[in-house]
């Protein structure tokens, strides 16, 4: 071999290594895409069409139990609820934007909207649960028509679906009237302009959020009101929107270098993973109103608290107190760890990537979503792309709840659809 040939080989060798690395990376990406493929089969198993007030509607079964994934009913509550059907509406609304959406899924979306509209109480709020005989559970504590999770999630769902179904003039008009009634209640019942604070465990908390201190519920309400404002341009909503955003930020604890590293408390001194949508809601609000303060607050949690969880282990919940200017953890629940705790973080992180275009957020979203594929404390794959099932949760370092109910299934699908949308 002559000298020129040797030089050519030396020059080509790094290129060959780079091509091999690219091929390996592409293979891994393809494998991950397959593992995180969107499969609605199990959701379709949970979905059921019914007739309510002479209209075709649809519910989603709450519980689906291992090993045959039969349905189950909670004796005090019912067999379906606004909470789960609303999150299914949000999921199918997002799915409608994908290349695989069909006329059938659009019709399913409309039928679930009929269910949510049926559940609106005369008082303007929403009851949550329905019994097997299709009568509404109006009395149990998790079903009373009031300013609570299910009413706020109904608002978010109805507003999310509105642009998709607005060509159906009659349905769109009914959605408009339903949300108008609900928002009037919220404006009446939330004291967003009083500016009062309460102190708990050494921390000041705003009192104008749902349930006084519910930052988690405030985030859901913020998303619903923001969508309504984008649609109606109703100026009176601005005060509510900005007051909710300010209240959420006031419940952010810690700093870049100090525990709990910018985490948004869910209620008073409690943080829980499930429903922790505060960062996502602030990012959406900050973008729309060009408010960098909202965006920076959300990025603080994403940049510092999420990596802390990845390094030190996910938790179901923890409680803190403040002494001498420092936050201390006073109690911690490690389990259960559920898809509903992962989805809000993935959503926020991918939204941060959309805003900033910084690759670190795309990478962080990949790390967080890997929980579904077995990168978790139980070392168990939680999502099965071949069936569309997502296990209900990790209950110990070695045990998994293999049921696959509505919440886990839909929250997992919400995660996967957002990943596809985000281009991971």
C-alpha cells in the first residue's frame, strides 16, 4: 500500500466512524419511536357509546383490571366521570391534529363532548360521576357540582375541542353557552383581586386560587380561561388570567441552588407529581401575552427541579416547611408513581423546547418520557405499544399495578401525542 492510499484511509476513517455512529443513533431513535408509538386500542376498549337525553354520547370506563382488563365500578362514585372523559377530549383533540386522525375519532370526540355537556348542573358547575343506569351522581364529595377539578377540567376540554368542532354550529353554540355559564360562576366565586395571603409552615400563600391555595387547579383553570380568551377576546378574563399566573408564581419555592429548586407547590406546603401543570400553563400564558416573567418562572422549575427529580428519584408527593430562610422536607411519599405525574413534566419541557429551541429541553423530555419505557425505579416498561395499555402505576421498588384504567391510559397517550408533535 502506497503512502497516498494510507493518507486517504486516515482521512476517511473519522468519516466512517461518524457514519457508523449516525446509523447507530438512527437505529436507536427508530426503536424508541416504535416503543412510543401511539396506539388507541386500549382507549377504544374503555370507550363506550350511550344515549343521554336522546343524544348520542360516549363515556370512558374508569377502571380496567388485570389480567383480562375487565371494567370495574367504584361503589361510591360510578363507572365514568367528567374528569376522565374531559382528559380524553383533550387527548383526541390533540390526536385530531396528527396524520392518523380519522372521521371516526372526530365523531367520538363529539360524542364525549355530549357527555360533558350533559353533566353540567343547573347551577353552572359540573357534576363528576355517572352511575351504570346513566343517572348522575350529585351527592358524593367527588361529584358535587362545584368549583373543583372536574368543573375546571370540563372548561379546558370544551375550549380545547371548540376549534375542532366549530363547524358543527349547534354543538359549538352549546359549548359556548356552557363555558359562558361556568366562567360567570368562576368570576363570581374566585376573589382574584383581594391580594390576601395566608401563612403556613413559614410560607406565605395566595388565597385567591381555587380551594384558596390550589396551584395545581389554578393551572387547569388558567389553561381553560386562556383558550376561552383566545376564542372570545372577552376583556374581563384578563384580570383572572393574570391573577392566577401571579398566584401560581407566588407558590414557587426554592432557588437555582437551594431545595426545592423552583418547584411549584400544589397546595399550601404540599407538592405532588400528578396534575402539576403549573409550568406548562405559565409557558402558554407567557407566550400569548408576551410576558417573559411567566416564562422565566416556568423555566426555573424545568431547569432545576426536573433534573433534581431525575437524579434523586421521582416521588408521588412531599411536604415542606421554611425555617431561617431555608426549605426543609418534612414528609415524603415515594409511591405510587403514575403516568399522570410524568405527563405534565414532558408537556412543560417540550413547550420550553418550542419556545427556546434549546436542545437541552428536547433531551430532558426524552429522559422524562423514558419512565414509560422502563427507565424507572421498578425497571418495568409501563407502556405497551402493541396493546396501547399503560400500567396504573409503580407501587414499590419491585411492584407495579398492572391495571390499565382511563387516567393512566389517557395521560400516557397525551404524553405520546405531545412527543410526536414536539418532534422528539
